[in-house]
């Protein structure tokens, strides 16, 4: 059985985020979403044949909240089922931090993005002028959404890898199902694209 890939990047990045990893997966067909944070919104169609859905950071939250017919399994890099703090999730990012980002975004989106990306571990400049409204919507999604219950729905079909030095505690914690922690930060597909590609290939072989 031929297995293809459906990929969703995280907040503050674009579809090119996946390029380094996909260069190590030349034989696999990939459908790559662009969330439109920099104006190039592309709602990539989900593959018709059986596929694995791959998310990074906020992209994992997106995938957990979607209906994914034909999806054989989820692969999560630096992911989480909830990002913001709540009474039953004290390890979440404080709401005051996210609300401050939303306010600053209206005044200086480039500054907010560059600060965020540096915290993630990259000095690579943003690809083009940011679209403030779409970024704001993405932050609101991180504040409001809680997909922890969806994790149990996928159970042994959810495969995750996260960095031991990820600066975001929800991502560092991983998921409630068994996964893999490796040396690295919040941008594993950029930092260690070959390692992530090998992780994907193992799941392709398992589900194929």
C-alpha cells in the first residue's frame, strides 16, 4: 500500500518549514498546508489514498481537532493537545503571555514574530510581510483550543517526538501515549531533519 503525507506547520511559520525534512523523503508524496501567516494561504487537499498526517507545534493542535478520513495515523513533532494554561493544565503557557502577544501583534507584528522565532531557536528572517489578522486568529486558537481528549481517540496511532530542551512546557511534556524525547529544542524538523525523516519513515513502514 502506498502511503502519502499531509503536513501542517505551526504558528509563525509557513509551508517551507517542512522543506529540510521532505528533502530526506523524496519517494513520498506530500500535501503541505500553508496557514497563510505571510499571505500565501493554501488549504492543501487531504490525500485521496491512505496517508499519515504530520503536525508541528500548533499544527498538531489543528490536526487533533480535525476529522481526518483516510488517515492511518498522526505524527507529532514538538506537539501538544493543549497550549494555554487552565485550572487543570497548570503547565500551559500563561494566558497573560499570549494576551500580551496579541496586543503587541497589532502594533508591531514583525517584532512579535522575530522574538517568537528566536525563542523557538531560529534567527532565520520571516519570509515576507506578516498578515496580522491571521496571526491573531492563530494565537486565539492556541488560547481557546483543548484537544487532549482527542489523543485517546488515536491511541496507538499517534506517534510523537519532542525536544528535551523545548522552551515550551506543553511541547516538552509530549502526549499521554508513549513517544520519543530527543536532544533538541522546539524546531526538530528544522534542527534535525534527517532524524525526523527517519521517524516518519518508520511510521510509514508500520502503517504501509
